[in-house]
C-alpha cells in the first residue's frame, strides 16, 4: 500500500486552509473547464431539474418538512443514510436498494442495520413521481431530504445541494463492510477511509460533527466500558464520570438494543459535539481518535466556534455529496428507490 499523504498542512488554521483550497479549486476550474460552476461534482449543478421538473426541490422540501414535523428523529437518520450512501460506490442511492434472492444489498450490512427512514424516502420519492415521473433520481431525493431535514429547525438551507445524480444499479453488502468508517476505528484508519473517498482530514473532523444529532447503540461503544483491551478493562481515555453514566445505560458488553444520545442531545444540530470530544466524552472510539493527532485536535478547537462549524460543515457536505456521482447517461432513474429497474 502506498504511503498516505495527508492533503492539508496541519499547522494552518481552518480559514487559511479553506481559502487556499478554494483558490486552488477556482484555478483548476478555470484552467480545465473555463468556468467555475461545472467543476465541483462533475455534472452536478444548481437547479438541474429547472426545465424537466421545476418544482422538484420544493416538493422534496415540503414533503421532508411534513415528515420531520411528525418525527424529529429523521434529520439524524437522513444525514447518516446520506453519509452511508456516499461512502459506498458514491452518492448513487445504492443504500436504498433491497436485497434479492441473488444478492445481499448494502442496507443489510451490519453497519447499516440501524439505519432507518427508508419508508419515508420512498414516500417523498412517490410525491415527486406523481408530479414528474421518471425524472428525479433517488440519489438526489436522499441528498436533498438530508439537507432539508437538518435545515427544518433553522428555516434556511444549512448547505447547498447540487443536483443531477443518477441512481446506481449495484448494491453489495461486502462493499458496505469494506468502505464504511467503523465506530471502533483509530485515527490512521479513519484518515484512510476518508482519503479513499477523496476527502481529507479537515473533512473527517468536520463531518464527524454530524454526531451532534442522533443516538449510538451500546454495542458500538460498550467495549470501551467493559473490555477495551480484552482484559475486562475500561478505555482510559474516556471521561470517568461519563463512563460511569454510560454503564447505567449499557449494562453489559452484549447489549445491542439500548441506545444513548451521541453528544447529550438527540435533536439539536450545533457544534456541541466538539465540546464533548474536548471533554473526552466522545461516545465512539472514532470520536476519541480526533484528539490523538495534533492537526485534528487543532481543527476540533477551531470548530468550538459554532459559526465556523456551520460554514465548514456546509462546505464538507457539498464535497461529500459529490463523491463518485453518476451523471449524464450513467446509471438510471429509479421509479421506486428500493428496487432496481
């Protein structure tokens, strides 16, 4: 395996890194494409459905908000589902496909068994199909619904979603197992996972902030409480007071049904995740890993500024949403998201 070269100089601040990265991106777009708008994300662009389905994004937004108003767990669920989709074969809606008698799909991989909200995505897609049949991809529905669900409480878009994705036809449980970052991963492994998707350490730390909403199941972290090194011990890096609390919730190593908030709040999307990580209260081993590297610690410190977190999260989500997208004549447009055409 080739040596992994980190794509950012750690001593620089986030603002400097972002400025340098944006300048380089603009220059690349001008040189290669002659314009800026078509560079990031290949053929993804603003208002992709302007002519073919002008109300597509409005339909998705209204339908998503209607569901979120009745189920406040959906922002965390859609955000995680979008993340899990993009890290396997790119953002192609393959995580939505059902298994068949001949194939075990991504959604049946162990890391995806706790995903939820597939039925809601199907409902939102059905509303779009009623207005504009065979036009809007499931991949775009998921990307937009994730943004609109998180944005609901803010009543403004929290990040920009370029559209034009097409749906993939392939979904394999083995690829989900191979590509999804593990809650047990150390820093080196996490960096490799993200680099494989064209994302850097900055994106790793920023996107980890998505753990500010939602819950974690005990079996994803109980080893830190009861058997960290295989000797019945506790992870010494975990805040002792927090560990004691977690033990009142997760009674043993085999508990796979109980869950707890990932940063103390299930529904509040903010930068509190970084506060908890700094206090050694990151729930997963992968959260604690962000403090084991000087560069990532510096980024954690800068994201204690909530305005900066929102800005950086928007940029990293836009990059994540463009991972290996299918566009043009690639893939397909599925009428129903859970079955390949």
